């Protein structure tokens, strides 16, 4: 989901059907540091002063991303040690037989490295239509771009992730097709994915990703870069209380899985700035710009 526009579908709200792994992607095993998964946020409004309360003194939040190459000046000032993860999109690639980065993107990435960025995301929700916030990329095209544009950035010192899929059943299918198209030519240092729905579905999604990527102890770490329980048209779902319980359960699950390295919450906005799909129950701020109960939980690492 880019910013506030995705409809992943009600299939997210139930457990995912098991699927057999395709050919296995290559990866590196980066050990977690600091005693548990890193806490992050998905930031749609980079200039909101509300962010200061979330990432300032005492905050567990130590990384963030914005779905693009531009970081947040507010976070940079409030917490200069927070790591920014830029994300390359199709618009940053010049297409052709041998795709390459668009003009100025390579220089932008070098500047971000100098500012402390180490990890790179790419191609937001390629399994989702553009109209719903995804990039709508076929696995074959994404593999072509990934091999030509993203993989060479490893030589520049970047840690790279496979394209960031949704948590829907088609997300796993997309990754399987992507692996077939890549063969052994699409190494990854970590894997970023999304999840929207109830906790039982998240457990199953983690199990599927574990089975797909971790046939050996050297599989890549997982980063959940969007999380939340959306309203999604279901009566009584996606309330603040349900999201608080979900965050508590998700954090416990991730802490017990040494292959989950980090997670980020979606809902870094005020309640009255929420979209109809997520509802206000995922919001980290109330309408006055103060941290909600959920926002305080995320910031301080506390439970519901």
C-alpha cells in the first residue's frame, strides 16, 4: 500500500493457503542486533511536526522509509541516528534492453549513503495494481529490472531487498514466479513484505515466508514494512483495541523468530487523516497530533 491507497482484499483477513516453494532465492544471514526486531515506521507525510513525538527522546523507533528516495527532515532533526531506507520505484529506472537508473538517482543514492543509509527497498507491491497503490509489475519485468539495476548496487555497498509484495495469496505466488525468472541471479540481503489483517493470518504468512526463504540457515532476514488491522469494510474490525492487541501479538511473534529482523507500522497519521480502507484504528496520533495509545506502544515498546 503506497501512502493511503491500497485495497489488498478480504483474503488478507483469513489464513493463507499453503503453497509449495519454487526454486529458492539466494540470501545472506544478517544477525539481529539489540535483542529483538528493530522498530520502524512507514512515513507518508515527511514534514509533519507530529513525527517529533514519535521518534524523539526515549523512542524505540530507529528506522523509517517513505516509499521514495527522499527522507524526512523532521525525523532527521529529531533523531539523526534513525536509519532511512530509500525505495527505488519503476519511475527511477530507464527501461530498455539493459535498464539502468534514471538521471540523478545514482547520485541521490550515494548522497544517502553518506548520510547513513545502508539498506535499499525496491518496487512497492508489484503484485498490486497501480490504482490500488502498487506498481503492477509482472515478475518477468521485475526480475529484469532487479538484475540490471538493483543487484549492481550491492557493489556500491547497499544491502538490497527483493521487491516488496503484499501479504495476499498472490504475494507469495508473485515471489515464486519472480524466483523462477531470476534463477540464481537475484541475490538478496533481506526481504521486505507487508501484512494487513488479523493475527492468525500473520502467523501463517510468516510460516509461508519461512518455508520459502529458509530451506537452510543462510536464508535472508524478513522486514515487515507495513503492518496493521484495517477496517476493510468488516463490521467491528480494525478498532484501536484490536490494533493494540495485534501489535502486542505481532511483536511477540517476531521476537520468537530470529529470522524477523525489523517491522514498521502503517498508520503514521492522525485519526482524521486515515483512509476508508484502514480506518482510524491504525492511527498513531489523535486528532490533536498527540500520540494515541497505539502510538505510545510503538514508541516505547510496551504491550496492550
